[in-house]
C-alpha cells in the first residue's frame, strides 16, 4: 500500500495542479493530500507525542517485567519465551498510538452530534475514504516518534527478538498498515451509531474495553482459554493488534503469515462495507436544523 | 432565637453549595437512561477485563513473584478497590486539560471557594462504582480463600490500607491535575502514573527490576496500596526493599503523595494565567 502511495507521488503532484486549475478533484490525489494533511496536523502536537511515548514506555516496563517473570516461572506460557514475549509487549505498546485503540474519540463523533457532518456529505469526496486517508496520515506520523522509540527502548532494556528475513518485515509492514486501516474503520463504524443514539460514550468505552481485550493487548490471544480464543477469532479485533505483532515478530511465518494478512484484508473489507452501509442509512436519517 | 436557626437552615453549612452541585450531577447522569446503562455496564466490564488479565496470567503460571492465585485475588482486590473508588471521587479531574483549553476553568476562579475543592465536587462518576463492585467482590473472595490469621491487627490493616489507598490514588489524580497547567497537549503524560500507577499496583512488586521497585515503592509508592499489605496479611517475607512490616506505613505513603499533590497543584495554579478571550 505504502509502495503504491509513493510511486504515485509524482502523479499526485500533477493532479494537485489539476485540482487547483479545474476544481475537479481526481480520486487518488485528493486522498493523498488528505493523508499528508493528517500527517502534518499530527506533527504539530510534539509534546503530546512525547507524552504518549513516555506513557507507552512506563506501561511497557511494567508489562514486560510481569510477562518476563511469568515466562520464567511457567514451563509453557502460550509458546512464548523471554525474547518473543518481549517482542509481544513492546510491539503492542508501539502499535497503540497508530491504531488509536485507547485514544480520544475521532472527530466524526462530535461532528455527527453537532450536525457538522452535513458539511462532510456536501464535499465532493467520499466521506469514509477521506476520513480514512487523514487517519492513515496521522498514524504514519505517530509511528515514527512513538512506535519506533518504544521498540528501541524495549530492545535496549528487556530485550526482544525480531525476525531476520526481509520478507517478514515486508509482510509485517503490510500487516501494520492493514491493522491501522481496520482500527480506524472500526472506530468510524462505531462513531456512526451517533446517528441513532444521542450519547455514544458508553458504546465507545464498551468497544474500547472488549476490543482491546479481544485484540490481545492485555494478554496474548494465544493464551486465552479455547472458548475465549474462538470468540476472539470470530471478531475483527485480533487483526488489529495480535496479527501485526505476530507477523512483525516472526511468530507466524510463510504460509501462516500470508493467511494472517489475508484475514486482516478480509476484515478491512467487511468492516469497510459495514461502515458504508451505516453511513448511507445515517445520511438518510440525518436532519440538521438551522441554516 | 428562632430566626437565626431558620436562616442557618436556608444557608446551610459551608458544604451545602458543593452538595447541591453533586446532587445535580447525580441526577443528570441518570437522565439518558440507555447511555447511563451502557456506561455502568462498560465500567463493570473494565473491572472484569482487568481481572481477566490477572487471572489468565496466574492461571498459566501458578505462582508469580511469590504469590499464588489466591494471593493474586487479594492483590487485585485491594489495589482495584482503592483505585476505582478514587476514580469515582476525583477521576473527573482528568478533564482539566479540556477545561483549560476551552477557558471554562475561569468560571471556577470567579467563585469565592477553593478551586480544587470546587473541581473535585463538580462531578462524581457513578458509573465507576460498577468497576469498584468487581474489585470489592474479588477482594471478598480473596479474603475468604486465603488463610489469614484473623484478629484485630489484620482487620485494622485492611481498613488502613483501603483508606490510605483511596487517598493515595486521589493524590495522584490531583498531582496529575496540577501538572496539566503546564502540559495541556501533553496531558497523556500523567496517565503514566495515574493509570500506570494503578496498573503497577496490581502486579506483584517482587518481580520488578530494581528501578521499577524504587519507582513504585518509594517515588510513586503504589506498591503500598496492595502488594505490601498482601504479603503482610499472608505472612510472607517480601523482597528486601519492601518488607512485610512496612505495610503499616501505607498512610505515610499516602501523605507523601499528597505532599507532592499539593506542591504540584500550587505551582500549577500559580502558573496559570487564564484562558484569555
């Protein structure tokens, strides 16, 4: 995905000129520009990013200390050893910022409540894709100052094992991109419930709690009891956290890794479609007063 | 003599205005019934999920840091009861950065009442009682399943621990609020010791490497809210840095946090120049 985006950079530049001259936004150029805008906006909040990194690391230290002690104490701890459990802890901390799993509500929540979303419908771009593009830009920006340092600090203190083949990193990168997109599409779908319910904070919190748990943030999905793992795998949540961690840390490799990424792609399509259906229905229901 | 009496009834005590605000907040939260129900349910689930994490780990390991599964119940029950109740009381201080940014904090400055007391009594999060309920139940089961040498001492220790624990976590929230005057955009930084503190409190501190032991045993002494009292109740020795007898020093730990909290609050409010506009 990323390769495509960069390959079309020149095209995007050319398109931008078109956009300005003719005012007819051409599909890809607009979303590329929105992604860049999302990146730039996030880059303004430098202290926030440092704060995020700091907090990620404190939680990482505590989690790593407990998990490493648990691996030492247990004979078999979900198939993890000290290196791989370290990778699990620090990669999950690193991905938190990008996936925005525990983050504040996305802008759309307030825009639906206030009725500003009507303006979004008037814009000549697809509502879902434009929000997604902006968020992908934001996520890319959090990954460098928040994600990478988490991994480096984790490697320097507790140690973590990473794969050695370039293929694993390539698949890992694709997996992370799919995870970020999926996480946003889920948040987007949850936000759309606001068309029918006045206050969705309770539903959002519910989503955060159930989602992060089933995604494997607190304990790896591999360590769930069988019945709970079956439930988790029937939801998109493991694809948001456990899958990119497994792919990036080399826990799954070869055919298994491809299947994991394919499952992520499947969920991106399903939740993306669900979002579009909800958006269409919400648009019909929307009633904004005043002028 | 009747007149001053009735005047006093109308005017009430110094706490009456705070009580009026709190009462309105309690009422307001129950207006959107579906929303309130989902929030209570969510808070309940938070408690459950936090417990599930501890349970899955101990279920796989058996004994971690000298504590078995039964001791883990006690550890979780003590730390989470204190934290959840502290959150009910002062958890809403978390919204201070938004108030500073929006300028709504200035309204509080106009009233002739102490700012911190106003903010603390400006809201109460009833939904979080559901989280506390999970913790209290786990604590009850923990007290029942462990072999505790019951007497006056353990009961006193539990009462002191819970009161000091709630005070300690409240202090951490106030500390965080004081720092928000400087951080604003970096508000998440304080999560590292409020929510991070709560998270660290429910782990057996014996597994921490020395720097973390110093951090959570002395600088931000959350280990005193649960781990140290747990080993004291069970008669376990504990690590050299945190011996079991020090469980009786939990009020000192809470006092230390409140000292930090008052300092942070004082520096923060003096630094604040108003929202402008």
